[in-house]
C-alpha cells in the first residue's frame, strides 16, 4: 500500500491485487486499512484514476511492472513457508510477456529469487535479462515510524542480470530517494534477513541481561539508561515481553534453515530465537510473583492486559508476544481482559474472538493485576497505576510515574 500510493503520486498507473475482497473494497472507497497510509492520500490517488484494486489476477497482464509483496510465514516446524511466492509465481508465468519487470519484495532466504521464482518464470519460454527482467528488492517498512517512510528509506536492489538491475533500480528511483544496487538477488535477500537477525540477536542479548538482572535484583532499565549515555560503540535495545510482527520472530529462522543446507550451524541466531521465545514465560513468572505478593493465586485471578499490538502506537498484532502471554496465563486459570486503543478485536491462538474493553478506573480497580504488554503513548500511565491494585510493567511504561511505585513490578 505505501509503495502503491507513492507510485500513483508521481504518475504511475497502479493496480493493487489482493484475494481479500474487503481490502479491494477499501481501496476503491479510498479508505486506508493501515496506519502508515493516510486515507486522504489513498483517496486522492484513487480519485485521480491512478490507483485501482482488483481480485482478478489476469489484469496484471496489462502491467509493465509486477511487485510481489506476499506473506512469508513459518510452518509449524519453524521452517520457511514460501507457498505464497510459489502460488503467485505460477500465476505470473501464465501472463508474463516481453518487457515486464518482476520484483520480489517479500522477505525470504537467500536464493529464493533465482532458485524458486526464476525457474517458474522460465516456463513461459521468455529469457530473463532480455525478454523480461527479474529482481529482488526487500521492503523496509517500520510501522508507525513517522520519520522514515517509503520515500526516504533507502532501497536495496539486486537483479538476476545487469539489465535486470538497471531496469529495477530505475523503477524504484522514480519514487525512492536512495536506491542501493547490489551484485545479485542473493546479496539483497541476505541483506534483509541480516537486518532483522541483527535486531533479533541484540534484543535477545538485552532480554538475557534482563533475566540475569532479575536474579541479581538489579533494575535493568537503569542499566539500559546508563549504558545509553555512551556516545560510541553501543546501540540501544530494550528488553520486553518477547518479539512480534512479521519480521523479527520469523526472518532469523529463514536464514538458519538455509544455513543448514550448507552444513553450517547459526548458533547465535538459533540461541537468540530461544531466548526471545522464553520471554512470555518470564512475564508469566512475574505475574505469579506479583499476585503471590498480594496473597492471591493466579487461578481465578482477573488480569487486565494493556496492549496486544507488538509495538507501540500501531494496530498490528501478528506474532505479538501478547498472544503467548495471554495463552499461558489463561491455561493457569486466570481470567483475562485486554485494552488496546489500536486493536478493537483480534482472535487469540485458539481462534477465540476477543474485544478490547474500555480502560476505566472501574476496570482497573476490578482487576487483580494490570499487565502492561504494549506501551502505547496515548495511555495515561499515572491513572493506570493510581487505580490498579498491582501493575506488572514489561515495557517501563510507568517510568514517569512517581506516586505509588510500590504497586509496580518491572520486568
């Protein structure tokens, strides 16, 4: 959606394809279903006739450029699931014609473009680099980031051939300020998974230090604040209840899986995944301690969880640690409600539809424990502490609250 709107703004005629009829309808009505695209910008693009949406894949035959932005989840065994790439590759091979550029943006393991997508498109009988062009250029979207957007976030591009690279880079240069050309799609694919693995490993390091600080009765947040004053050699990462979204919990496993094909063990990466996956269970332990200190068992306790989005001020709850925290506490017999100003409803790990409750003094007072999972900036944390019996704060959201600190148990 962000790329489609940017392309429409500079005069490209853009067709958005999606199997989800509700999304197609939203685009037609000029109503944005993601926070990073303003409805006014979308409506302007639609009203100008430059942006349309469809569920009919055959319409892509009209396009000179096809950008693939499909999901790349994991299987239940934490192995890459590239079925969406394969599916769309088969569809494109049917309608591929001379002169078209196909650019894969979905995060995936190094080799996907040339080992999976290229052979599928070759069944068309067209020759890559002369008849049509194929490239990989990973999306770099940071949801909720107002400073770095699609336009001013540099774009990495790798082409199957030199001609493919020229065509793809030229396409992206029309709307993105800085385009970085790399030697081939594998370099671009590795760049993307490295970026996310870098974050996953550093988050895991901080989470492990948080576990140690808890054992040593040291305030991890004071440590982080103090360490962040060093002007060189350190990039701040904060601990939390786990990792979420469609990148950090998934992409390192793509790289680890591919590495095994080369008889290589990515020990740092897999250990980081293990540590981050354990954090929801540590949050559970913190809730146990908080309730125990108040003389209550977790069974039959009422817990009000604040936030299910995986990060502050966004509405995306995919892979959110809140889902696992909710599941393990519910299995322990707790009754859980949640409030999230950005997520009105969601389905938990068992498919049960849950709806956000209003964050009122009464709701806070009725809960045996208030559990902060996401530190949304619109929430008055002083009011949360004031009206809660006890607070387990996994994000240090209450850092500015001076009153009644005895109620607050930090991660």
